[in-house]
């Protein structure tokens, strides 16, 4: 988790180190991606009526409190995502999600609505954000 954006990270009691993050029973993730302005209405409509199969797969992958926000900065639209992971094998759960046929169909609809940011890691769609403050 450390140095997601190549910043000099400072850890303390309200910003867990990578070792402390791994020990947490609930892991919190924030990420960001661009939203193509011309496809905003379609993206909103998709999320107003998310398929049950998508919701069920997300839950089966131990994700809860999942939310996506839209904001506009300097004329560009961006999506901010937040979720909590409660499982014990993040990589395996994310692979199960990526391998799910319903999720693949969902991403076929949503991915063209988005534009990736330069800070994303190879293989990721969204750019992970670094946690700098945590209070439970």
C-alpha cells in the first residue's frame, strides 16, 4: 500500500503502516478514474439499476460499503470509489470477481465510460489512492 503515488508516506496512529494495514480485519480502499463526459448519463443509468448478479459477486468477494462518487475538476469528470474488504485472501477474491462472466459483461459496459489515469498500476483499471488518515 505504501507509496502508491510515489509520495513520501508518513505513518502514525491515524495512518497505518503496510504491516498494520495487513493486520486489519477490515481493509479500506479508495481509487479514482476519469469519467467520459459524453457517457456520464449512461454510466449513471447503469449504476441506478446494477444487475443482481454483479451485486451478488461483489458481496461474495467480501466487499462491503462500496460506493462510487462523481466530481468535476477543471472541466473533467472523475469517479471516486471506496470499499471495505473483509475477506482473508484479497488477490483470490479479486481474481474470482474478474473471472465472473456477469462481471466481465458489466465491465464491458462500464469500462468505455471511463478513462484511465497515468497513476494506475499495470493491469488495473482504476488508480489506487493512498490512505493518509483513518479513524474507526
